[in-house]
């Protein structure tokens, strides 16, 4: 008692500047295939991206959509409420039909170009059949590497005959069985050239697991007092 013991305040600090992440999501017609469970490929991609965003409150995240061309749906932002609203609006018809993987990746890299964070990441999700665009996927990969952007590539779906929603001039929206293909080769090489990792998602649960893995791999410490 005479020593008058006092309770001290222990202070610890961990520094963080977060991770800047650009999500690039394919909205081409082939993403209409319902071969993953939980809706078509795009619906599954949107749902899992929502969960990923919710788990990254301290990171700036941007959104790019691509079909025959690519466009920025949302620049890098900490306003995740607005980001999620825009993600929900990402849908078919916002760009001409086709799949321009190189353009999608290059646009995502451009969003990250002025980032000053130590870790810049792009997550590229597609069914992998590149058939449009002025930029080759591997040229875009080299651009990402030069700018210090690590790219995680995700191939969704599987080569099969699957139900695909189409717009019939007489019947309107209808579902038909159609052969759908996937191509993993450019995605494997993009990941290799940028120090990222390639993943294959042939069902909704696997895509959820993939986003969880990326979430774990791209964690920066958070400043805490």
C-alpha cells in the first residue's frame, strides 16, 4: 500500500497503409451459364465479391467490368457501401458482347497506377476465353508486373453443356442448353508473370473458398493503439 501501486496503460502500435485492390469481373454472355449452383456465373461472382468486400473494411477497393471492352464501375474507394451498390448493378449489356481479358486487366492496373500503398492487387475473374480487345492478356500481365501489381486470376465454370439464359426475339428471355467452354492457359500465365496465383472455381462453394484464401494472403497489419 505504501508503494502506491498504480495501473499503467500499455500502448502498442502496428502500422498499416492497407492494400489497394481492383476487382475485374467478366460480364460477357458466356457468364450466363448456370453451371456453378446459386445462379449463373456472374450472379455467383457478385455474391462472393460482396462477402470479400465486407471482410476488407480498411482497404481501398475498386471495380472494373469487361466484355468486349472494359470500364471502371467504381474507382478505388473506402466507401464500400457505394461500392457494393455498384457491384450489384454490374450486369450484362453494359458493354458489347465479347471477352477482352487483356482490356479488363489493363483497366484494373490503371486504377492502381497512382496507388502509394506497398501492396497493389488485382483479382481477375473470367471464364477465360479471350476473343476481343486491343490489348493481349499477356501484354496486360507484363504491364501489371512493371507497375508492381500482383494478379490473382480466377477461372469460373467448366467445359460442359449447361443451361444458358438467352433473349429470343419471339419468346423473350428463355433458357437453353448450350455447350460452354473455358480456357485456363492465359490465366495461369498472368498469375505466374505477376507473382500472383491461379484458381479454378467450378462451383459456388469453391469460389467462396478462393476469395477467403486471397483474403488471408493479402492482409496488411492495422494500426491499433
